[in-house]
């Protein structure tokens, strides 16, 4: 098969790394890719939302399967574009259409979907940009902490957890009036705070059947001890110790099945990944958010634990033939530590030369914000690398990750020192 992966992050490098292992993988392309994907595939200099160029490339290269990594092309309707074109409609694709992608593209849509289908979630109320005053009055009635979410896509940074009513009011003004997150904060959800431990659950669904992938725990904040602003994700651990068989049974019965059934009932033909961001509140699962794709950096940990032919599973999904398919999971623990540019998630430098990559013998290094310049690998984004180690215990996996992290350097590099530490005593 000839395969095109769309995206340029750590998630896409992890996909390429895993798909390349399949005997059915002939030609593998990544658009636009990064320095890491270049080592296992051919990079193609096409933007993720340039549907016309992507379509032409698929025809020219006789692409059999397209795997869409990031949310932007999904929300903009890449599947709809391909399906509407006779020359492209026969190409298999993993990734939902525009309507299904609203699960991620609109926090309000996803919240209302959860409520319609009795998926357990936090109570919330939505306010438009013209309702800043009403929103500020509303937070007077809520006990802090108060969660504020930009309705649209904000690169994983559109969530503010205000510790006081005063802080919430400032955030409302910034989001609704000053458009801190651009069009994404034209609507804002004000949500009750759920006190618990987060985890990420992933399914691959063809609209009728689904396969549950290994779960992971993501670390969103920039600083140790979960301090500082939210990021796209600074690390992940899989498996998650508190995600016991009994807890995961609750997740499947109360969350996964109602979600897949709800999409069918509403006539949304969903084919692709669903990321379910959960909060374990006293042993009960509550949904914080849906994403219409895999998470990053959770994908890096998840791919390391999937045994067998992942391409075979993706192809079955794209053909709507997931029924009876299963997944064999490596019981090992996996730890992913993200190395980011200095200043991230705010202003950061690009173009720093990365050294020490050849010394990382205790972990698999997945590239995110990197590119090749004059034969050297340089930084080209906020999150630069995801260093992923495996072990029989969380401690061993962490040790393998951090031993390799310490061998990599560039000017201003930063990373959290405590990924997985909170799970050691569980």
C-alpha cells in the first residue's frame, strides 16, 4: 500500500514509525513532516489544509490510504473534500468528516452532544462574545476553581482554570472581549471544576464498531508539579495504574458505547479516532473533552505499546471492517518526556541546533518541532522532541526516558522533571 500521513508533529512521527513496520507498507509519505519523519518516510512540502495540493499528490502517487493526524484539516473538512471529488473519493481515509470533527472543533457542540446522550460530564453554560457581562455575573454563582474553555480550536491552550471569581472575570474579559484565542473564543464555556485524576482514552471506530487503544495520562502544564500555563502536552505515561479493568469497564459502558451510538443516532458517519479526555472522580469517569484525533504526546506512548500490524487495523477502519478486530497490547510501561523550546508556551526561538540525538540508546526519540537545515537537525516549533522510554515498571520507563533526555541539548531547551512521578505510589 501507498500511504500518506498528514501532519508534522510527534504524533505523526509515531504513526509513521509504527506504520513503517507493516509488511503491507510500500511507499510512505508525510505532509509536511519533520526531521524525524524524514528518517522513516518521504516528506512532502504541502500544508495540512491545502486540500487541492494534497488531492493532486494522492492521485500522482497512487495513494491507497490517507491518515489524518491533526485537528485542523479534519475541522476544515478534508474528508468532505475528498468524498466530493470523483478522482479522490475511492481513496481510503482515517479521519472523520466536518460534522463529526465538531466533537473537537466546538466545545459547545461536544458538551450538548454529551448531554443529549447521557455521557457523564461537568455542568456548563455557554456565553457568546456579546454576553461578557452576563458571564461575569454568572461566575459569582460558582464555587472556584472555575473552568473556562474557548469554544473553538486553540492548539490545546484554550482552557483556563481560574482559582478565584476575580481571576475568572479577568479571563472572561480576555477571552470574550479581547479575543485572546482569536475566533476560538467567540464563545466560551464556563464549566464546573471536577476534582480528580485525568486520563486519556482512545478508540478507533468505523462508525459501527470500535477498538479501544491503550490509555495514557497526559501532563498539560509547563512546570513541575502541574504549575504554570497549559501547553499542548509536556509528557505522557501508559498504562495508567488507576485505569483498572473495572474502571475501564465503566468507561466503555458509560462513555464509549453512548458516544459511538450517539453519533449513529444523529446520522453522523464517523470514521477515525476519538480521543476521550476523562477525569476519574472517586472511581467514576467524567468526560472533560472529545478530540477528533489522537493526542500528542500520548500517541508516542500508545504506539510503543501496540503489538502487531497497526496498518492492518487502520485499513480495516477505513474500509468499515473493524467488526471482530482486536488489539494486542504490550504490558510494559512507557514514559514520554517532551523537550520544548525555551519560552514555550509563549514566545520561543526557532533554529537552534540540536545535539546528542545519536546518544539516545535508552529511548525512542519522536520528533515534533524539528527540520533539517544544511544537514543539521534544528528546532522548528514549541514542542521539539518527545523522548519515549519503555520498562517493566513506571520507574524503569521514566529512568530510560530521562537518561536519554539528559544526552540531548540545544540552547534554551526545557522539560519537566516529574513526568510519571505522581503515579509511582498508586
